[in-house]
C-alpha cells in the first residue's frame, strides 16, 4: 500500500547488474545418440549437451550413484565417465576417458549388451534379437539391413562393434521340418515352403542340401541365401 502511494511521486529506476555464476563440478553419467528425458525421473537436475554428435549427460558431482538400488531400472544403463566444470553458458570438459566397447558375438548377445552400442536402445535391441531368433542367427553383417527401421548410422555402429560366430547358427532339417514350421522363417515364404514339403513327399528325403536346386523356385541367389540355415 505504501509503495502504491509513493510511486505517484517518485521514479524507481530499473537497475540491472551482471551476475557471474560460479563454476560447479558435474559428473558425466551417460552417452547416447538422442536426449533421454526420462532420466529426469531419477535426478532432480539433469543437464546435457551435444558434443561430437553425441549427447552427454551431467548431474551434480556429489550425487550418490549407489543410492539407486538397481541400475537396470534406468531407461538406459550409464556409467561415470569423468568430472566437468559447468557455468550458465557452457559445459567445459576437464577429463574424459571414453571406454572402448569390446566387440561381442551378436548371436549370443542379450538386450543389455546390444543396448551398450551407441544408438541402440531397448526397442532396437529387442527387435534385433527377435529377428535374429527368427533367422536362427546372423551369418552376415549385411543382414542387419533387413532389420526394420535400422538407420545407416546405427547399422555402421552395430557392424563395427559386433562379430558373427557361425557355430551358433540354428539350422532347419529339410527332412523333418513341417510346412507350418518352415513358413515361420523369414527366408521361406508360403510358395517356397509348400514346394519343399511337396518335393519331399514325391521324391523322398533330401540327400544333399543342393538337391533344393531341383525345385524350380530355388535359383542360385535364393539357394545362397537359405543354404546356411538348412541341413539334411
């Protein structure tokens, strides 16, 4: 009330003053290809900045990471990678020791292992495993292009960080498989599956894998594609 009385007679000059924000230590906890806003569910204050094409996340240095009982509950796994200084306008890297990912066998990897590759989260890791299991295992890096929605940069990261062990490939016995089982494989459509079962019915068991070429639907290209997945 007093202010309203005074302002009729006096002018209050606006005063601006530059404030210097003190530097504070922060910890980098995760590196990913896209911002993960769900991490705000676990940290009161979360900062991120895109550096060299990757998003790097920061929290207060005194935050006790051990206070989270189960790290697997996080939307993405993270590790402490270094200490940083931060002011209002910029993040300054003081120390960063990026851990190199050791290549692993994609035919044995679980979703957690696949998620450690940059750009592959829960959705893609589960999609990769589902396609791998439907095939019976990957036999070539080029097959990663068959995974729905896998972009070129993620394909490159995946190819660079995994290897393929052919010893773990699951094959289909042509003399025992049923039509319903065969048609579930991505490389055997209804027509090809039906032709294989009919050929076996009329000519008996397959003696060699190459006997498949006697079926008119199986050209050289198709045979090369399905050969790693069949046995007699």
